[in-house]
């Protein structure tokens, strides 16, 4: 709503300047038609330009009314134009790392990989034999010719030698599940990387548009200033000055739209990397 109202107000001022220009041109054309230096069609075209300017003003007024729908009728807003907002871009790799770290799907995929690796380790452990170590000590005094204390130590090993095929199949199944989990993680990272890179480039492009639009505004203002000076010198007509003023407002509308696109590009980039967009 903020940008819509600002844009509508600038469009209205541009249309008002256009009306003033069209009326002045109509006046000059009417005098030209009267003294025979211009054809009557020039006067008709001037009247048409005035009506088109009035139509643009009414359209801008309706746009402002629609944007303020829900507010009291006597509400008056004094909106200040804003400059483009956005931090300096960091290297793309930093945004990729942030996107991967904040994405819940990637976190779930990484957890699946951990579980799959644990399952592979568990399946391979089936090849490890069951080994038990033991020690015992026996004391007797009933038989004189036998040593009273007898100690023993040993190792007991249990191993199934006939189910190697089953164990290998279990290991292969777990390894396939691990490979699938790793492939899923890579696919998610590639998809998110493409989104981050797209929005990252959009920020740069919209920033360039803001720069160009700002330069256009500066040139339009300079042209308007020169036109006013040339009117006093009799080089150009008043209509030319009014036309230059209208063009200045139109360039400000373009700059405002470029700023909005730049801010929206930053918001989309932040959303893509899992941060809360803010302006």
C-alpha cells in the first residue's frame, strides 16, 4: 500500500503537469490555427491531450482511494519517499550455506543419512563372531594328591558359517539405502542452490536498475532546470517547460518502482535462505 500510494501520487502530479503542458500547447496551437500557421487538426490534438491528462489524474485519484480502502475518509497521508534499502551482497557461497543450514528438508535428509550409515554399520557387525572370554578358580581339600587351587582361563567363540549370503544381502540393502539418502540430499542442495543463485542475481539486476533510474531522474531534473532558464531567454516555450516537469515526475515513478523491485528481490533472497524478510 505504501508504494502504491506513493506511485499514484507521483503519477497524479505527472498527469497534472501533463494537463498544464497540454493546455499551454492547446493555447499556442489555437493561436496558430487562428493566424493560419497551423492546421485545425493541431488544435483538436491539443484538446485530446488535455482530456487524456484529466483522465490520468482521475485514474490516479481512484488508485489512491482503492489503496486506502478501510481507512477513514478524511485520512490524509504524508508519505516520504524512501531510498533503496538493502545490505551489501556477501559472496554467494555464504547464502548457499545459510540456505542449507536453515532448510528443514535438508536437515531431515541429513538425519536420514546418519540413520542409514548406522544401519550399514549394524549390518556389517553381523560378520563379527561372538567371542566370550572367561576365567575360573577352583579350590579343594578332599583329595590330598591333587593341587588345592586350580585356575583356568579361556575364550569361547560362536560363529555362524552358513548364512554369509543373507548377511551380504543385508549389507547391500543398507548400503543402497545410504546411497539413496545421499542422492536425495544432493538433489535438495542442487535445487535450493538454483533458487538462491536466481534470487542472488535478481538482487544485482534490480540494484543496477535503481542506479540507472536514479541517473535518469537526475538528468530529467537538470533538463527541467535548463528549460526554465531557456523560457526566460525566449529559447523555448512555457509548454516545453511543463512537459519537462511532467517527464521528471514520470522518471520518479520509474525510480520508485525500481526501488520496490530491489527491496522485493532482497526479501525473496532472505526468504530463500530461511530468514525472515524485512524492509
